[in-house]
């Protein structure tokens, strides 16, 4: 009886020690910080001019839009209505990219980066927000549709030409996405517009509304 009791007490003591040790490990181990949606430096946007060309729509689906412009690269989340990430030209130059050429994979998961007229050298994981060297593996690329705002009869009924209109759209099947801005060429006024093919109804996102 005494032997059984002693074994039981030892077992209880061992369980207590394991629980205490596990608690200490959980408390002290490094925690992976979750990414806070919308936290990225956009302080320069208020005084930024669009420049010679409207931002290019590199990729879009019902959830995410990727743009290239004077701001570098922007990733915009349609559900949360905010910019979730940005690659500035300064950061790209640190990685050897001085004349930006960019494209997005067909599934919207990878952004390829390089210099104009050269092979892509960097890849950016659009889900993990991680920049790394591109190993040259074959990737199917997304191709936005190019239009001629003011001259394209197929899209003329949908576009408000009181705005500056981007020349690339993303076809979503029953609707399309495009970008536009005020005639003053202010980057702060940039908008993403979802337009229904059937009704021409619009849903508008002010890209820098939260800056």
C-alpha cells in the first residue's frame, strides 16, 4: 500500500513539474508577431504627384489589388479597404532594382521584380510579405487588359472621363476593376473602381483614405 501511494505521489509531482516547465516555456519563448493590416508608411503620399503615367494595375481579384506607380508597389486589400503593404523605390534599390519591371503570378501569390530589359531577380511573397531572390522557376503570369481611355468604345460607357483613367483593367467576369484619380494629378486622390458590366454600377475605394 505504501509503495503504491509513493508511486502515486511521484507521478503527481512529475505532472506538476511538467506543467510548470511548459508554462515557463510558453511565457518566455519568442512570439511571432502577427501582421497588422494597414500598417505601412504612407506619409509621403499627401504631397506626391502621380507623375507622367497613371499607376499600373498589375493584378486584381475580388480580394486584392497590386499597383505599380510613383509610390513603388502597393498591395491593397478590398475587404478591409486599406493598403496592406508597400515596396518603396528606396527598398527596391537596396536590392539592386533601379528601373522597376514587375509582374504578378496568375494566382496572385507572388510578385516578380527586376530591372527593365533584364530577367526578374527578386520575388515577393504576397501572402507572407517576404522578399527573396528569384530562382528563375517557371511561373504563370497574370496579364491585365490594356484599354485606351477616351478612345476605347467597349469601355467608354463605363468610364467617367472627368477623372484621369488608368490604361489597365482587371476583368472579373461580371465586372472589371480599374484605377482613376482627379485631374489635379494628386496621388492622394487615387481610387480603385469596380464596375458592373451589366448595370454599370460602381463601387469605389479611396486608396489613401486612411492616410
